[in-house]
């Protein structure tokens, strides 16, 4: 049996796999590209982007080593007030034990999204979050991104795909 060490693995996360809290969201398709669109309103909303379907393993240095996450979104009509991403790691609790608070592994935004002014601009965005220290996904951990959005009254926001970039070792 062979050994796999693929340093260029990726997994697409479609907008239908994400969760949306606050605001009014609608599925939309334009030129065969699907998105989840937020109705224009001055509000605060959150998009939860689960990092699912990646190989997790209890053995050290096996499975998926998460390196970065790409997020595609569009801000239209008027710039947002804030767009902030947070990566979370939640460890599954033992039976009859309350879950602990999630930790937030460190990452950096790509240079085009390093400031809030860049992230909120009315345009099409591809924002990359690069982990400061790539990490292997343990079989007891749940990873997700929360994208916190604060919109102005006429800000239009469309969430498109996300992509997890990782090394796969099996």
C-alpha cells in the first residue's frame, strides 16, 4: 500500500453548506453561479462557514493539514461597514460534559484584504486567510469560520464559495 502526501489539495464549500444568522438571505443564480444574497439593510449578520469533508485523523501528522481558506464574496451598491473573519476550533466534549469555548487559531489576511477598508469595498472579492501555523485536523475537532458583517442601509452582500487548502497525508 502506498503513502499519499499531496501538498496541493483543496475542498470547495458551496454557499448552501454555510449557515446565515441575522438579516434576510435568498438563494440566487446568475450566469450559472450560485450565491446566497443578503437583502440590503443596516444590520449585523454572521455567516458560518464549516470546514467539512476534510480528512481528520487521531494519529499525529496524518489526515488534512489546513493551510489557508479562500472566501469569495461580492459587496454591491454601497460598501459594508465591517467584514471580519474569525477561524474557530471547537473540541468535541466527552459524554456528559459541556463543550468548552472554541479557540481561535491565528491567521493573516492576504495583502488585498489586510485592512477593513479593503474587505468592505464594493467589488468582487477573493479573500485568503492563511494560517500562521498550519494545523492537522484532529478527529475530535470542529473547524469553522465566522464572517461577521455589519451593513449600511443599502449595502448588498453576496456570499459565494469558500475553499479550504490543505496538505493531505494518508
